[in-house]
């Protein structure tokens, strides 16, 4: 979907259409969850602090998120997907992979199917979507960003290699800012330059990820579209209006986060062994501390005790703006799809 949260707000409120808006945050606090395309022209992006977003775009309008509404719209969009195939792998509320090899319409053209799906989303929901069509999930994901907003790109089998060779390395899905900078230092700026490196070279500099980079630049990505995703972790977190400077003040906040986490664990009927405390400081640096238990738990009391232990494990380096708790090493082999809704102060 194109700027999903922001587009929903503009659709529901005509006064916001054509204006730079940020869902979440404020000019004094919080972070941006999504930005309209009008705001993106000024460098406003998701995860940017509200203060910096307002500095970049003085006319920016902050809007409180309405996750229930986004879920409602997302459900309508997914119903459209299932009219075409049961092989749908949701990634989030606004994105999914579809395997249309054997589709319900009997249409051999994935390109035409994508056009039809996008048109139905626009007609029935009122929002625009973009699509990427190719031979595997990796290439399709890259293609989906190529002609945004309200566009699509097909990369045919005989075009995959040349497309990846010419692609800027920063546009490779799964290569973030830190890895991009490291690749620049190694003289890797394009897919062709990445392809010129041996698997031994990539393993030496990037560890296990080197195998992934070696394969994907050659168009090799064998991950199937999974109609359900296996839950690997469940989390809850909170960004505060006022930074917290003492562990004592954090305990009450962590109790509330543990309660929210317990509810999610019970809702999805899972428990886990590894408990992780996430701390984001006022300078936006982030630290995590984890402990693995010899048994599974979903009990908030037990989770909170471990979190307290992790909190006092070492001294805080600065005041804290965000706390989060996650639990992993889950006890289920069943395939489930979990959307973790983050909590912000707006």
C-alpha cells in the first residue's frame, strides 16, 4: 500500500488531502509512524522523531493513529487477495506476498493480475497500491518499490540478472544503512560489483549474511510464499512523554508493558523462554538485554521479575525515552501470523 496509515487518514478526512501529514508523534515528542507523500518531499519518514520532522517540514500536520481503522481497511484488502489465491503471506497491515502461479482466475499473466488487484483495491477501498512482479520474493519486493506510488513493475525471468546488476546496492532488500556503508568501503556500489565478489570474500566480511548476498545478486532466492507465518517473538513497548532517569520510575511502566505482553501471549496461545528488555535512550541509541529460562512462560509476574533483573544488570547511561519487552524461543510449532502493534504517546 502507498503511505498506508497516512493515506487512510487523508481518505477519511478531506481536509488533510494534498497536505503534508505525519501519523504519530508531535512537534514536541514521539516518533513518526507514517508520512504522506507530501511530507516525504521534506525528508519526513517513519521512525523520525516528531521534533526533527517538524523542523524539516514546518507545515507538517500531526495526526493520531487509529490502528483499529487500519486493521479494518487491511482486512478488506486481504479479502481481495484471497479472491485470487490462497497463497497469501502478510508481512504487515499494508504489505503481503502473493503466489499467483496457480491462481483462482486461471490467468497466466501475473502482470495483468496485479493490475486487476490494484484496480479493485482502488475501486472498493479507495486507496492506491503498488506491486512488484517477478520470479521470487526478493526480486518482487524490490520491484514493488520501483514505481511507487500507484504503480507496478514486472521483472521477467530473462531480465532478473541484468536488473540486479544495475541496481544500486542501497536498494537491495535486506541491506540496511550500516551494511550499505560497509559495502561502500569495500568498493561495492552496485549489484554488478557485489556479484564480482567471491563467496569467500563475502563470508569473510559479512559472516553468514555473505551467503545470502552471494545468492540473491544472482537471482537465487528459494523462500516460498507461506500462507501463514511462524511467530518467532511477541513484543510490547512504550515511548514516554517525559524521559525517565531512574530505574525506580521505570518499574511501574514495565509492569504495564508486561501486562500488555501477557495479554498478547495468551491471545495467541504461546509462551517463550527468552525474555528481552529493550531500552532506547534520549539520544536515540538503543540497547537490549536478554535472559533465557530453562522453561516456557507467559506469566507477567515471571516476565517482570526477569525484566527487573535485566534492568539492574548495568547502570543506565542516560535518561530513557522508550522501554520494551519481548519474548522469543516460543513453544509452538504451529503457524501463526502475529501483528505487533507498538504503543506510542501522541
